[in-house]
């Protein structure tokens, strides 16, 4: 059986998508069977390395056989530090990368840039699950709806989608019902806003590892168990 590939996307930047992907991959590595690989497909501003204070090679192309060990059971294919136009990265690179990783890991979590491009489309095609991350503000929700429209246009199965609301708080000015209507369906997880999250990023250690009892950790662990764990 190949890897369970989870592609994480958002309708616009600033939703905390990369932090979410890093913490999700860490939870999967800590609590599930088999190794996990986190992939950074943002070839213009890759930030996965910052989540773990990891060293990155300056150039080259992503390679399934060259992964950085981030911890027990957790590896990453990081975006190069010499970044530029993602259009210059050949189409075949991401195809070959995900095909290779699918034979080597139990889970592959793909962090994508917020702008839709050919590499994001490839990652969505490979995905067994598409996690759509938003925040409870109207511009972010509108961006998520536009993303869903795009996925519908290219005939992606809505059943593959799991919606996560990041930085959720009770006084956002929108009710849970309004947000769910905005995202066209149920929300799988409401991840709380917390000052400990940017602190953990600044220290280069995911919050789920720093604070196992934090509400963010608990909810993310439940999301992994109930919605991401492979059948």
C-alpha cells in the first residue's frame, strides 16, 4: 500500500497553512504507524524549514531520495533557499517527487503556496485528501470559496476535501453557522488562536511537540485521528 497523501491548500496567504501542515505532520509522526514526509512546494517563499529551524540546501530540485530528518519518524523535502519563478521548475519534478515519496512513506503531507500553479495542481491530483485551511474573516472565506470553485471546475471530488478553520475565536463577529455556510459545508476542526503558536514558530519547534496538552494540540490530534488517519 502506498502513502496516504494529504495536500494542504488555502484560498489566500496569511491563514497559517504552513504552521498547520508542520504541526499535522508532526502529530502523524508521533502518533501513527510508519514514517511521515512533509513536502514544501512553495518554490518562491518556502517556509517549512523555519518551522523546524532546519538547514536547507541552496539549490537543486526536490528529490524523493534526499529528505531532511526532522525527528523520529518525521522527514521533509524542503524548498531550496535559492528561490525564484516556480514556472522554471519542470512539470515532471513534482510528479516524480510525489510518485517516489508514495513508495517510501506511510503519510506524505504537502504544503503548497497560496497561489494556484501547475505544481499545486499536481499535488492536488495526487492527494487522497485535500485539507482546505481558512480563517474566520470574510476575505479568507471568499478566497476559500473561489478555491472550491476551481476544484469543482476541474472535477475534483468534493468528498476529498476537509475544511479547517485556523485562528478561530468566539468573538470573530461571525457565528459558526455563518462560517460553515461560507465554506459550503461542515468544518472538521476549529483551531484556536494562541500566542504560543508564533512563539513555537520562532523557536523552530512545532507547538504539538512543545505543548502536548495545549488545546491546539488536542484538537489537531483529534483531527488526525478522526479525519486523516488512513483506513
